[in-house]
C-alpha cells in the first residue's frame, strides 16, 4: 500500500503562498489549487479550505498534468510566471461547465509564446468541442481578449469516452461518468501507482454508470471525488442524504486506498467542512477533505 504525506499548507492558498517544488523526475505529486464547486466563494468563512473553483495539478514522471481549469488555474499560473525555461503541460477538462473552465482566460502562462499546452476534453452536451467552449467564453462582451491573444502553442485533442492518452510512461484513461453532463473521469497511471479524478458523481447511479466508474477507480492509490449534494444548498447536512456517501460507497467497493473529497458546495463554510471531514473519516479513515494548498505524495 502506498503512503500519503501532506507536504503543503492545509489552509487557503493565498497568492503569497508558493507550495514546495514539485518538479522532481520520478515523483508522483498531487496539488490542489481549486476545491470549490459551482461558483468561487472567497470570504472569511472559507479561507481555510479555499474559495477557488476546480483545478488540480499532477506532477508525475517529469510531466505536468492539470485537471480542470476553474479559478484555481489562475493561482497555479502565477507560480509559473517566474520560470525562465519554457513550460509544457497537459490540461484535461472533465466537462465544459463554467466552474471547470472559468479560470482559463486568466491563465497567464498561456499568453507567453515560449510555452506549450496540450488541451483535452470531450464534446459538451450541445456538441461543442472543448476548443469551441473555451473560445466562446473569451468572446466580447464576456471577455476583452479572444483566445487568439494567447501566444503560447495550444494543441487541442478531442476525447471520446474510453479513450486513452499515453505520455511516455504515463497513461491517462478516460470514462464517461455522468451522461447528462457529458462529464468524463480520468485515471492517471505511472508504474504501479494510480490516481483517479472523478468529480461529477451523483446519487442515483444506473448500473452501467456505476460499472464504468468502478472500472476507472478500481484499486486506485488515490481517488479524488466530489461531494454530491441537493440543490440549491447542502448547508443543512442533516437534511441531505447524498452529501459524500456516493464517493465513499464507490471507494469501498473499488478497494481505493485513499479518498479526497473536493469541489465543496459554495454554502459550506470552514467549520461545517471540519465536521464533514470527521464524519467521512468515521466511515472511511483514509479520507480527507481537499483544501487549497494541499499537496499529496503518491507512492512515497
């Protein structure tokens, strides 16, 4: 069984915080830059867990992998601005809803000509490609500069459910996990270690959906999943029976070693999330609630 170490600050990731270097070839590191669902929630009651929307970075075998481009992507980009060498990274989107892509126009490294970004995503529920969705949110009057203002090399790749991306010794496997949202889940594998990123779970899974999810998370060293909830709020924890239980049930069924719950509801403040973490750990001891600045080492 792999070991997991918390090597980053377990507090809100301010713009002054620079997390420890994660460039060591051979290391398998996961960094959380945005952990909020639906809409950014920067305020005094969310400063410990964070208010930026979804974005995580995986550094593995010398590769930079980014999953989702919520507002946490802007903070990640700021840590790369002082690099003298060119940056090459692979950016994978789970779907094209606003909280997954809204940080992309503010990703400063994409405006630097020496950099290169490979961008992957499935078609949206209306058939639009990930490139089209990113372009549309940067058109007037929504944003002052079009996608073409980004001077870096942008290469777009259309994914289909079940497709596989091979980057030397790193394999990224995909699966459709939420058909209504056309949302894809990912599994990153390097040697004998794997991380699954599955963040659009919902309560009433059909058997075919459950089977697909179990296949992509089976025996994962780390599963990153969302806390499902009933709209418009899950603040009254006693009133909802779906908060994080879907993720825990799947993690147990698949033999997952470590579980991280992310994409917290905007109405869930720090004190409430502290209580949720204790509740989750009471039924799945190797579980954490994600906070911005959290860094996990896989397989060390």
